[in-house]
């Protein structure tokens, strides 16, 4: 086996996946900020990763916090469960 095959088997590193997910939401952050909002709420499958402390989700949180954002995972149980990731600036 060569290194290229080993990398393919190992999959994409968590940091790359996390950075990709952060880049996907940059447009959402910009649009919200232009509307004078101070927070966005994300509930797509990746951003629900805070529920089970997914390592890739944690890596995305580190990236956002390094950029000055505050990140919280919200879990609210009423008649239905409401959960997702809040990003504040």
C-alpha cells in the first residue's frame, strides 16, 4: 500500500471538513450582519453535532471561536425538541 491509498482509506481529515462547513455558512453570517442581526441559528445535520460532541463539529467551533465568534449548542425540550448551533458576534 502506498501513502495515497492510505490517505484515501483514512478519509478527509476533521479539520478540512470543519473548515469546509464554516466556509459554507460565511454567506449566512454576512447576510445576517448586513440585516443588523447579531446571531444565526443552524440546524442542518452537521451543526447538530454538538448534541453528541462530534469531533468535527468541535473543530468547526474552534475555527469560529478563533475568528472571534461565540458558539453555543442549544437544546430545548418542550412539546418538541429544538436543537442547533447558535453563532453570535
